[in-house]
């Protein structure tokens, strides 16, 4: 495994933020724009996605 991929996998966001945390935040946020902004903010906390992981298998179609 490359160092950049390990950095992505070891990021504290994925270790500290659970799905339950996200769902709780969604219950608190009534407006869809606030929910959208919340998800964007979570994404900004992640390191850059490693180039070697940018393969078709990992691609999320429609995004």
C-alpha cells in the first residue's frame, strides 16, 4: 500500500465520525441546503484522494 493511500485510510475523520453522527446531524438540520453543506464540510476534512485509487472500480457514477 502506498503512503498516500495509507494517509487517506488513516484520516481521523473516518475514525472519529460515525454514520450515527451523520444521521444525528441530519435530524438536527432541517434544511436540505444545510445538510448538503454539512456533507461538503466533512469532505473537506479528508486528504486528497490518492491517484492510484482513482480507478473505475472506485468511481461513483452520477457524482
